[in-house]
C-alpha cells in the first residue's frame, strides 16, 4: 500500500512538472525575442535592468536578449548589419551614421539617461568641492574626443573655466583610469560606477562631484533602430518603450535599496550595500529620465557639444532622428 501511495506521489510530481514546463514553453512561444546591443553593462542603466527583472518586457510580449557590445560605434554597426534589432548607446552614434549618408539610418525612439554618468573622484574628501578647485591640478578624463572627455570640457566651459588652466590628461584609456589613479597618477579622475564607489570603499579616492550635473542634460544613452525596422515593427517598438517607461517609473518611485534588490541578479559580483550606494549616487546626480521622451532641447544640447568640438559640421533635424514613438500613434 505504501509503495502504491509512493508511486502516486511520484507520478503526481512528474505531472505537475510537465504541466508547468509546458505552460512556460507556451508562454515563451508567445514572446517576441528582441536582440539589444548594450554599450556597457553598468549600474548607470538600472532602469532597463529593472524592466527586465520585474518582468515588464515579458508582460508586454517581449523577450530581451542583451548582447554586450563595447563602444558606441560597434553598437551602431551591429544594428546596421542586422546582427541585433536595437542599439543602446549614446545618441551621437546615431547622428554620426546619419551624417555618414546611410540611407536606412538609425532613429532614436527612447531615452534612458539624461546626463553624463561620471563622478569626479579626488584623493581627499571635500564637501565644498567646485570645479574651480581643478585649476592647476591634473585630472584624468579618458581619450581626447570621447564623450566622457567632451562632457568634462563642456562642464568646465559652463563654469567659465579655461581649459588651459587645468592639466587635463588624455593619455590613459577608459579601462585603465582607476588603475592609473590608484597608482599615483593625477590629482583627480573621472569615473563611472562601480569604479567610483570601489575607490571610495577602499579609501583610495572620494567622490566630490558629478560631471553630469555640471555639463547639463542631453540624451546620453538612448535606444535606436534602423528606420526600416521601426516602420515594420511599430507595435514591438511601442511595447518596448512602454517597458522602459515602467522601469523608469519604478526607479523614480523606489528607494536605492529596493532598486538594488531588484537588479542584484544583473550584478552578482556587487553586494546589495554597494549597489545601493551606487544607485543613491546616480539618484542624487539626477541621472535618469522620468519617462523615455527625448526632448528637442536636450538633443540640441548634445549637438552643440559635437559641433563645438568639430565632430559634426552642423545640426541634424531633431524630427529627422528622434521619434518619441508613443506620441506618433
């Protein structure tokens, strides 16, 4: 009798397992898989990871396949080649493609971050820091012509500080900035998270300011796709934008520790405490949009920087490159 009961229980468990698995498979069949090339996997992009981990994309019929594609130029190339459906990188990469004469050019349909995500890290704590304190000092900013360096130049320009009064070091590549600073190079360094917090945690540096706050608002990281893809997949794009909006709303309305719990799976090598501190830093820097709408003013702010630094020869029409998709329906 016991043996019969035991067998019944086993068969029941197997049946439940098959039922659940079949249900999940049917659910996945109903989802549209979208390949997204992300320029970096960073806490700076927390709202997107919230949308993934909280199931907003799945709820809207989308299965996201993230593909790390370092470098905005490589992201735009992946989209143009058809290797991915959507690119996630700086809006400047879409501008460059259009300026290059691409017929099926890239259109921006959603924003995520609204300013540069770098923090100025000093060797000493300084609660009263301002950019004037950089005069006569050496600061590591990454390669000349890169967006992090350009935003730094825009920041000091906004404060009417002359570039020649600061020893700006362009010689160290982006990936080596933390190591060079730890090794003794420079008085200050500009770093994204998690590097800024890691230096602070180890008493090797201290966050004293936000480049994004000094430089101002612009579409720093955006989602874009080929014009033809958007035209053929309007419903998918609309649902994608809706998912991002839900992620942005969650980040705006929840605490850093709540957000950290949600995205911890995306960053398993970081503790909840460290993630909370990083998210807090980005919240205090007002880094994220409250919705995915990319404004004309912010887009033109970016173009001004590119024109001033002779990276493009003139403005591209906002209406040509930016499609605030939900407002087009």
